[in-house]
C-alpha cells in the first residue's frame, strides 16, 4: 500500500544519507558500503519487518475480538484500526534490541 511505499522511501533515504556522510568524510568505499549495508539491514528489520508483523497481528486479533461483541459495524472496523495506530508510538522501542542483535 501507499504507506509501505513511504516506509521504503524512508529506509532508502536513510541508507543513502549515511552512505553520503561517510563518503563526504573521506572514508574508504569498503567502509561506506559496510555502513550502508548495516543501515539497510537494521532499517529493514526494525522499521519494516517487525513493526509490520506486530501491527498486523494486533489488528487481526482486535478484529476477531470485536466481532465477538455486539457493536455497530463502524465501531468494529475503526476499533481495530485504532489498535494498529495506537501501537505506532511504541515502535521505537524495537530499535535498541534490534541494533544489539545486528551488532553481534
């Protein structure tokens, strides 16, 4: 969807940015490439993969839970959406553990 596209634009923008910073600092091409690969790996896992799975699963479970309760259809749909949106502020908590795993 559109928002996944925005996410990937951010990821590739960050990869290009860190590569440019290293290149402008006069670092060797091998170091620049290593930094860019590290950033791409980190961003793919921490900004795309894990948040997508967490939010998807939470919305899925919320949809099933709300179907069991007698509520107007709009409340059921938007309730699940609000669960997904509500998780977005917690996503930066993923960064440090992912960085720790990638560094090892």
